[in-house]
C-alpha cells in the first residue's frame, strides 16, 4: 500500500517532463537491465537517434510486475550525432540480436518490443526467431510520408550537407519535451538512408512474423503514411493480433509521461500470453 502511494506521488510530481528530466538525467545515456522474478524476459528497443531511456519507464513498470527487462543501446546512439553517421542498419540489428540471444539463454519465454525504428528491428527479430513469445510494436513505420520523395531529397542533399536539425510540429507542445531532451537534435543525413532501408527490410519480412502481436500508434503520427498501422495489421503473418490508437499523441508517444496508462495494456497483453 505504501509503495503504491509513493508511486502515485512520484507520478504526479513528475507530470512535468522537465522535472522528470532533472531527476533522472543521469540515466539518459545508459542501457538498462532489470532482473525480474517470473522467469520471463522482455527486450525493449529504442528508436533511431534516441536512447534506451525512451522505453525505460515502460521497462521499469514491467519489471515491477515480475519481468526481467533489458534495454540495450543501439550502436552510434547516446553520444554525439557524428557517431551515428557511418553505422549500418544491420549493425543495429546485430546489437539487438546479441541482446535477444543472451536473454534466450536464460529464459524460456522472451518477448520483444520497440518504438519507431526499434519496432522495425523487433519485426526482423521476430521473423528470424519464431520462438520469440510475442511482440509489441509501437509507432512502427510501414512507410514514411512522401517516402520516395524524401529519399531522393536526402540523397541529393548529401552532395551539400551532412547534418540537419530535427523539426517538431508545434501542435504537439509539451508532448515532445522528453524526446527533445534525450535524443539527437541534429542528425546525419547518411543515417537517414539506413533508416529507410531498415523500414524497407521490415516491411518485406512482415509476412514471416507469426508471433502474437500488439500494435500501438498515435492518431496524429506525423511521420508515417495514412492507415500505417492498418497496413501492418493486414500484412503481418500473426494470427493473434490486436491494435490500439493513442489519442492526440506524438509519434514516439511511449516517452510522454501522460501516456503511461498504456503500460498497463502492454502488461495485460504479455500476461495473457504468459499464462
């Protein structure tokens, strides 16, 4: 009871994302590993140009409910944008594959979840390793808006510039605060091409995914094509699948404090598979 009261108090106190940032900034550039007690594990994968902290609060919640949770740092992330410039998409896959195999060696049931390009990596893992027990895909790009045009623009721009600053639609307001604080705000254009290729690879492997799947996406996702989640839901090979729209949220909604109610739905999904 006391633990529950303290948890609620902290949740209210850190409803302001800037206060949360000040309290936990020492954790921002760190991978995490929380040991659980139910003999089941979850691998959580952060998005492109971000850090594991993006999914850390979800990981902590799942751990408090028994799961061992691992949140690795993808190569080229958590330092400076220059370190991301020459990393290939398959190196990111190698990072999460290694982490998954470590969990698999210790636990009978391993689940995988990711946000944005972390979700695309989750798709590729699930396609390669059918023994994965289930997947949670958050803000998963099936196709980016104006993808072909954007690809050509990036290729052309590389003749003149190497980096660009991120743009955030003003309509999202404080919803992007954590994302702005934890991720690279300048990114190497060369890495964008790797992101495009990763999305393409995941799209082409959707039919190979057979595991139970929980899809979540914002109703106002500004990064992806219209009906993005519907396309994934239709193309994925999973027989057991569910989907949920998160109202009026930013693309990477999972890092926004006001969306923590989603944690319980993800836990319910995992618990149902585990039993």
